[in-house]
């Protein structure tokens, strides 16, 4: 099974901010705070080299400002997309508050990035910059959960490969060794 | 001793009278004569602090202040924490620098911002009071309290990230019955740092050529979101503040060097750009949020 090779790591950001930053502030504000939290997340992701899928949870965070979100979300995503990434990792964000989802989306858009986000009730959305066909393919995979390549045309429509390749390279879906397409939400 | 007369009204509309008064060749001890002050908003208060620091640095001599004769104004300044803050920049008796009693009508007392911890403290402190003022007085939604905190956080960070110098922030709500027929919240932020032109010159002046100056620097940051950092994630603070203040129908202005740029709603007569103002160091940000007329 592909999933056995994945190391699931759940990170409660509100807990992390209190452990990582030299204060007891519950709000995720200011760039240095965001930087400290991101480094703490990266520290938690240090592992045995297995692929990791990490759920970054903002549920208990009251205030999330743009400077902090840029560090915790956008820079984290960008770091693990770069060729010198410390580990193969996939990220999902849980931002139940609508305002947090808005903030996450804005910082992603600024850097032309995208991420999968649980916006409440287990409803996952694609936030950030995503082309129309990519979004359509992602939503179909998200609804299906896991899709064998042979079912691609019937579920995703013809010509789905480029969009799926792009989603995979942006780490918005997981493609297993056999070519199975898996929604990140199905892996956590 | 040279005397700088403070106008009877010192707010975001009249603050230039203060900066203009500093244009003279001040030297030696200086007295800010605020005895006739009858109306002052957060812009006026942080302006008085910044002006004293500028004059003190320029002259190397004591800067003193005569406090308002009007008891209500004096009491208000005390509640806003002006005396405490003034003790750091004015040469005044220690007894004058007594701490404010954190009166319930104050949204955010004058608060020095030096570090990111100060920003955290501001946001922690303002939560309860902002919730009350914004929802009860201004008719904002509960979610707006969080957005207000985000705006406040981002403007305070502007001091630390871009000015690289300390500054002050203050906020208060007013009933602008005659002027607007509505309640408003006024937020003022002032720093004495390098200013927008100073912050952006190394990275961006080349592309503007001879046009480079305070106005173009403000436009670069305000309209285009440029910063001195190569990181593309930077510069969105002001952009997001503009969006949010615009959604609330508010006024946002930034003065730096000899220029001011603003997003002006219908109810404001402030021009979108002013130049040729008296030079004043750093940057001064003014945000005015009006009471909602409809649900939102």
C-alpha cells in the first residue's frame, strides 16, 4: 500500500506557537512569530526520510495576520516545493475560521502558490492560485478520494494528464508508484 | 527659550500646523505651548511626541511642554497615556509622567512600539475594548474585531520592519456628530525611522530616475506593494490594510518625508496625494473607520 510509506504528522499551531515562541501569546501575529513557528514545524518534520503528510491546524488560533501567515503557510509550502527541500512533504491546512482561510488564500496568491485547506466540517478546498482545469481535476479527485489511472478519462474527463501532473508537482495531490491519484484529504 | 505654539485643534486635519512650526531654525531649549489646546486626536498626540523627539535630537537641548489649561483636555490626555509617553521625550517633572488609569473609554492608549513583543502586547490589550467599540458603537460584525486586530498588527509591524526605529500607536473612538453624523475610530501610528523613500531608495529608485522622491516612494509601497526586501511575500501588509479599510468605507493616509498619499472615501475631503509638505522624518499612518450605515 502506498499510504504505508507516508508519515502522517499533525501539528496544532496554537500549541506550537506557545512552545516555540518566547511568549505565551495565543495570536499568530508578526513575522518573527511566524518564522519561529515555521522553523518549529520544520523541526517536527525532520525524520527518517519517509514522505510526510502534515496537517497544520489553525483551529485554536484567534488572530492570524498576513505577515505571520506568509511565514507559516506560504514560505513553508514554497520551502518544501523547492529542489533543496529537507524532506518530501505534503501539507494540508485546517483553517476553520473563514477569516483565517481568507488570510491563507491571500498569502498564497501573493506568491502564486496553492494549498489544500480544511475549511470546516471536513470540507477541503483548494486555496491560492490554481488554473481552472487544475481546480476542476482537483475537485473531482477530492470527491473520489483515490483514483486508479485507468479511471482517469471517465472521472476526470479527457485530457486530464497535464492538470494532474501539475497538481502532483505542486503537491496538491499524491500520485503513487502505480499512478494512482490520491486526494491529500484521504491521507490524513 | 523658543516657543512652538500648538494650535487649539490638533488632529489628522490640522497636524500640518505642528510640522510647519518645526520648520524654523530651532535651537536651544524649546517649549511646546499647548495651553490653548482644546481638541486633540491620536494623530495629534503621537505627533506631539514625535515632534518633541525631532526637536530634541535637532537641538540637543531640553524640550518642554505646557499642558492644556482646559481640564477636560488634560484629563483626556492623561487617560490616553499621553503624560506617561511624554515623560520619555519631554523634559518634565516626574510627577507629570504618571500612568493613566486605563479608563474604560479609551480604545488603545498611546503605546510605544519598539519590538514585536510590543505588537503582541498591543493586540492582546485591545481585544476586549475593540470588540465593545466596534460592535456596539460602530455596528461592525464580531468577525470585524479580528480583522481590526490584523490591521492594527500590520500597521504596528510597519514601524519595526520598515522604519527600523521606534514609534507610537494610539486609537480612540469618537462621535463625529457634526462632521459625519456617525461614530468613528481613529488609529494613529507614527515613527521616526527612515521613511518610505529612505527604505526603498537602494532597491527601487533606479527604475524611477529623476521622478524618485517621497511621492513616488509612497506610490511604490502604497499602490504597487514594493518593499526593500527581495522576498515576494513582503509588502502585503499595506495592501491588505488598504483592502480592509476600503471595505469598511474608511480613510487611510500615510505621510512620509514631504508627501502624503491616501485612500479617500466619499465623506473625506483629503486629496489622494499631497506633496511639498514640510519635511518630517519617518512615517505617520492615519486610519479612520466610520460607523456602518448598513449591515456589514
